[in-house]
């Protein structure tokens, strides 16, 4: 018993140490955010121990009369948020949502077109040889969009040429997957979707990173621009629990339902579904001002870093129109080394492959870039003025080894920024309960 108590205390202590560390750090990982207390409390509810395989009203398990109501409420709220005909809130992650879409629309051996990873694509749309979900799990052949490095975006003309070439080879894509992991600017969804129709490809959009900006009216609206289906994470710019979802035209409903269960999941994390429902409700109320502030903060951070001499990607296009900022750090070291250096100074960011890295002999462990995201800092109430301070701190961290000075500045900036904003009730951002 004593040993068990010791291990229990050790784990709880580690969780508390993590909370304290993040309360004194700059959380700049673009794929992260912080949920409200209400969402966190639902995540710790009894729902986390229950089963509800299947669709509401068609469960394999008993005990679901309230669970069904919660899930139907989550679906209804998401329909309003994304103006969608059909919604499935069961995927347990954005990658699983993508896999369900692949299973709905294609068979192993079919072709999918997406961004390459150095050009901003996500591993869930990657080749088998890179252990990408699409290739490794579903057996898809992957072809890449033409890409304009200067504009950091899909090259429409080159993509049309590639589609024509693939058709001549009998390999027309079944799926065109827009979106991605490094997503600075809206993509030419309408133009490429129109071209894709000629080749029988179904346009989809991976909005894992920008779902909150889409819902908040600050990015493009894929479903109105030609995408038939959109997948997303619920925990990035959409400030909810870890999880995924799919929104789509109604014609794909039955296929998606079967692909999610039993195709790609069993039980689907019911506590997370309830937390998603609360998040959607929060976003319907507060999402528009939040998304507007996120984009303004990202632009302010990018401009501040550029003025200090940092090489910010996307200069010709105004650096960013999303929550992300991308830095080329090769004048200092590689992105992996810079990630570790920043972390040692309580600045949490992540390394990032950039266009041209593979040709230069760089790898995902030592890429040329660092990716920054302002979604979490914005939810903590930081504004454009704060972003100037963040830019100065980052510049100092990249160019010097003054760890103690930098940690002090970070702690000072964070001291009054410990509360979740844009929610029904302000609450502590980092707490163990």
C-alpha cells in the first residue's frame, strides 16, 4: 500500500509540476490551446468510463439515454457553427477523422493529392514510406499539389497540369485534400475544386489547425468554396478537448457513419463529446471576436519579429492570415536545436520542415524552421501590444544565451495572464482539480 501511495503521489506531483511550468511559460505550439474550466470538468466526468458504440439511437450498449442527448446536442451546435448539412463528432482525433474520410471515399491503391510535408502537409495525408496515415494505414498512393514557395500556397496552374498528367496515366486522384499542418494563408479551394471535377476527384479540406478561424469568420469557408467534406481537430484554434470531427454534405452521411463506427473506431470517448458540445456553444458566443484577435496577434508577432531581423516566412503575402507564424532559423542552427533552446528558456514552440529542407539535406529532426502559434496566448487575453513583447523575448532567446533574463521576462509577462478568456465564465487556465 505504501508503494502504491508513493506512486500515486509521484504522478500527481508531476501533473502539478507541468501545470506550474506552463503557467510560467510562453505556450506557442500552434496545435495547442487551453480549454475553459467547464470543458475540463466535463472531461473528468463519469462519461469517460462509459461505452456508446454506434450512432445516437442506434447504440450497441445500454445506458445511453443521456449520452445520446449530449451527442445530438453536439451535432446540432456544430451544424450551426459550420453551417453544415451533416456532422460526426465521434472521431477521437483529426487524424482519425481523415482516416474515416479516406475509408468513405476511396479504396487501397487509389490516389490522394495533398501538400507534401515540407510544403505544409500533415503526416495523416502522407506516403507509406514516411509512415503517413493515408499510405500506411489505408494504402493510398500520394501525389503532391504544385506549390509556390514565394506565396507559400498551392500553385493552381501546376496542379492542373499534374492532374492532367495523372489522368493520362490512369491515376486520377479519388480525393483532393486541402489544408495541412503549416497553413499560413487561405488556399485556392474554389479554383482547384473546379479543376478536380473534370478528373472525378472529391475535394476535402483538413481544417485541423484553422477550424476556429473558419467558424469565427476569419479564414476561408471551405464548404462554400467547393470542398464536399471537412475534417478538423477540436483543440487548436477551436479551443476544446483533444478530439476530431467531420462536417460534410448530407450525401456522404451514411458512408461517414460506417467509416467512423465500426470502420475506424469502437467507443468514441464520450467525455470528449460532451466537452466538444460545450466548446461549440462557447464558440458560437465568443468565436468571432476570438478568431479576429488571433489573426491580428499572429500578424503583430510576425511583423515584430521581422522588424527585429528574424527571417519570417511569407513576407510577400504579409507573413500570415492564420494563427501561425513560421521562422527560418538556419542562420542560427537547425529547427531542432532552436526548439530545445527555446524550451530551456520556457518558450514552448516546435521545429518545422520548410520548403526546400529535404533538398538541402535537412530532416524532420533537424529542419530549417520553427513554427509559432498564438491561439493559446490569445485565449489568455494577450493582445497586439503583448505580441511585440513576445517578439522581443523570442528574438533575445534566438540570438543570445541569457536564459535567466529571458525566463524572468517570460514570467513577468505571464504573471497577469493566467485566466481563460472568451468563455461563459473566466477561469484559471492551468489548475489541477
